[in-house]
């Protein structure tokens, strides 16, 4: 049995529910995540509502300052480091100060932020940041969204060591692996094309205590697409949407999602 992203639970769920969409060719996903604050003994994350699709990531938080005084802290959203020049299509505007189209609102109002850009050894590191006041004894609603830098393969490579690595990373169950073997036959005109979205979830452990209520929503582009990730207790909402909920949740590992499209290459 594969180790899940939620190691306190022993079961892993793989949902695989195919569209003629060609993904990028051999691209590695850049695993951005939520907002970051140095560890704190005063600010708790009461709720995190995370939505992930291939095109959009949205996160809504409810924070509570449990102390008796206002706390002002610098909050940051670090964009994963990426190369200035690369043969890979990362889906990013490398010249932009906001390559992932990041935006943030606080208590329902747009929040301005500063951007720091560092270039070193041919790589670019972008960090968006702002000063945030957490009022004493009160909650604060923070929402942000951005466009993930998805990775992908025009045709899935699913043999030998690469096969084993994908099975472990995305908790691919035997039935799903058999389906990939069955339809990923380019010599017969049929291809499985995966796209990958990584999300850095472990920063959620930097706040005071566990996340009170955690909700993850995964949504496919088309009902015919398939997806797999390591998780438990996932419920199907409709033909495209799946939800997983946890209480008093302390993330131990990051989240890796594989969306799979099936298409014909002889059409």
C-alpha cells in the first residue's frame, strides 16, 4: 500500500474517472503554495479552503490572533525559482514581475503587495510580500489566487524506474496503472498525456497549532479527464469535482496531483 500525503491515515484514494488535449512536452511542475509566515505561537489558521485545477489555484484562509495585542508581520508568497532561459515551456512570462498572476484580498478588499526579484546563476526568484496586521483576539480573512506552473508530458512515459516513481508520488492504484498501459499506445494512435500540479502544503504547519478545518477541492477540465493524488476520504461532488475535508490537520507532506488526458494522435 502506498504511503499517502496524510501519513496519519493508512488508506490512499486514487480517483480516475479522457479528453483530446495535448499537454506540454516533458515539463516539470513548479510547486508554489500558500502564504508564508515564520512560525508563530499567537496566530492560528482556523480554516483553509484550497481549490486546485490545471488553470487556477485559489486559497481562502481564516486566521485568528489568539493574543491580547495586535500583531504586525510581513507575509510572503514565494514563487518557485525558475530559469531565465530554458527549453522547457513553464507557462510563465519570464520577464514579468508577477509571472503567476498572483493576487490577494484581505477581508474582501484587494491588498497591494511588493515584489522582490533576485537573479542568480541563471535563475530567477520572485517573492511577493506585504505587511499584515492581525487584530488582537479577532479573525482575519485572507484569499489569494494564482495560475500554477503546470508540468506535463505530451505522451506519458510509464516504464521501469519512471513508472515506479510516478506510482509512489501520485499513489497510482493498480486499476489506474492498467488503464494507462491499455490506452497509452502511440503506435495504435492512442496517448495518455499527463499534467502535473504541485502545491507546497507543509507551510501550513508554521502557524499556531493544526489547521482547524481544511478543505481541498480538485476540479478536472472535462468529465472525461482523470486525476490521481495521495489522499484519503475523498468524495465525488460531480463529474469534474472532488472534495476532501480534514479537521485539526497538520500537513506533513506536500501535494502532488496528476491530471490525465487521453487523445488520438491519428486524427
